[in-house]
């Protein structure tokens, strides 16, 4: 398969859908190109083996990729004792191959990908509740707790293999002038909403968000406002990001408190004022 040309596209109000024009050709190659990041930050375009696949996996050709700030922060300081990896976990693409337990009808389907993938062995996975996996892996960061697993490459490569549960059909959003990889952080926000409801039993009045002025919080805060959260304590470091977040939330129907992560006294005061039993 000939790789499509790489295009860097500013995504904003003027974005217009860019759809793949090339066909899937078979047999798939045995090797692919990938941007490999080494400890210390050096990143090199290399030829590497095509990803392995387990029986429940799908092989995806990334077509739309966003660069997450969390990946950027890992470029110099790789996770754990990694010597090298391939980053990229906010992406959408199309399925080009499936494992033996996966319906072949998925081939050609456009999907957005959940980067946390299940171990398949914990109690939740055995019940099919993969989104609650306690030993999950993360593309480009760390492998799952399954001894058969490996450190899976992220989307800064021509192909990615991952469990089919993590490949969610886009249902055509890529045709609606929406950059489909942005659905990934939206999905994380919805997942966090489920976790909060499970912990609280109801929508809490006050929510504290560590990293509350980062990129993910730009999705989370409006979502939780729509759920009925009234007070937000946004903990972060870096005044520029905090000022930007203030400008983003000024029209939302909620009360916001901004706290530098080193301001422990201020955080304790807010806890007494807003949350007798502690923050959620």
C-alpha cells in the first residue's frame, strides 16, 4: 500500500473535511514507516515491522491524527524504563485487517480509537467490561498486564493494532467538517463522567480537576457543567494556561476557583468551604 502524503492541517472553525482518496491494497506490507522516539527526545523516521495482532485485534491505518500535549510531555522523558517508542494516541483511521475472532465486515470501516486497551484477563475483562480494565495498556506508553502483550506502537506510524473494542465506528462524522481524531478526548471525558457517577452515586455539586487548565479539561469542564456540577476547583501549574482557561469558562453557568498546585493552603480552605467530606 502506498502511503498517502502527510498534510499538516490547522483545525479550527474553517476546517473542511479531508477524506482518504487511496484504496486499501493487499497483501499488506511486512514493514511500515514510523516516527520512533528515543530516550532523550530524538525522533527518527524508521522502517519497522508491521504490528503483531492477537485474535481479537484489528489493524488500523491512521488517517487523522492529533498531537496530544501528554505525548509532547513524554518526548524527552519516556515512560518508565523505555528506551524508545512510537507515540500518537489521538487518531482515527480505517480498519485494514482483523484478527481471527473479529468479523471481516469491519475491514474498510472508519473508526476513532480509544488508546487504553484491555488486558483481557482481569475480572472486568472476563465479564466483557473492557472499559473498566484494571491492567490496561496504553498505546506508545506501556503494555497491558497480559503476558502475551507487547508495547504497542501509537499512530505516528502507518499501522496500529489494538483490541477491536477500542475501534469505534465514526458513523460519518469525518464527512461533517469535523476532525475525527478529536472524538478521542471527548470519549475520555464521557468515561470520566461515568467514573464520577459511580463514585458519587449522583452528580456532585463540586468537582476538583487536577490538571484542570490543560487540554483535556477544555472538554471536561463544559461537559460536567451540562451534567449539573455547580463549582469547579481547577488545579494547575502555569499562569498562561490558567488565564486562558479563565477566558474559556467565563460564559459557563458555574463557579470556578483556580489554584496553583503548590497552593496547598488555598486548596484546604476551599475544601472546608465547598466540600465537607472532601473533593470528588
